[in-house]
């Protein structure tokens, strides 16, 4: 829904309206994601135990780390879409390639000693770096802040 609006506003040079819509969408996304994320963060142990059984409780910390990574993802807004729809797809691509390699390297380092926890740390860290980098790019290239504040 937001993609054609971003492209049209950018093409017309309406940066103030583009900023308003991006910020509004980020706030909606965060408001939608935060309540279930907080429930899962606070009650992850009993929820996992109830739904999946005691043998899956050890998945609590990887899930918590991935939830935190997703909250950073949501909190930075639709930065990938913003960059792509405004002609900065190469910047987004470079960031995604770099953070995919970061995820791979971190995975190779962290998974052998930590298992699923290492995979979660690698994935959440790469996702956070990717979105924070693209948020910085959106600010530098477009003058648009994608965060909810």
C-alpha cells in the first residue's frame, strides 16, 4: 500500500508529506508489533511450555533475541521500500549484501559454540544492522527519518 505512495510523493518532491506518511506507517507498525512482542518477551517460558511442551523451553532465549531483532526492524520503518521506491535500490542492495555476509560470518562463528542461540544472535544482529544502516541511508540520501519519533 505504501510503495506507490512513496514513489509518487518522491516524484512530486513532496518530502514533508513523504516524511509524515513514513513516520505514521512506522508508528502503526510499531503499535501493532509491540503488544504481542511484549507478551512473548514477558511470558515466553510459560507460553512455550504450554504450547509446545517442556522439551522446547530451551528455545526461549533464541526467540527472545529474534523478537528484539524484529522490534528493531519494525522500529526503523519500511526503509528498504523507501530506498527502493525513491531510486536508491543500489544502496539498499549493497546494504543487504553486506548484512547477509555479516549474518553468514556471525553464524559461522556463533553457531558451533552456541547452537540455536548463536543462530538467533547472528540473524538478529544482521537484521538490526541492515535496518539501522538503511534508516541512516534514508536520512542521508532523502532527508527522511523513518523512525517513529
